């Protein structure tokens, strides 16, 4: 469960970087 949470955070971070 913790691993999935970290994965989601990284995914969102990546999306934000691409958006920026």
C-alpha cells in the first residue's frame, strides 16, 4: 500500500513537471 502511494506521488510530480 505504501509503495502504491509513493508511486502515485511520483506520477503526479511527473505530470506537474510536464505541465510546467
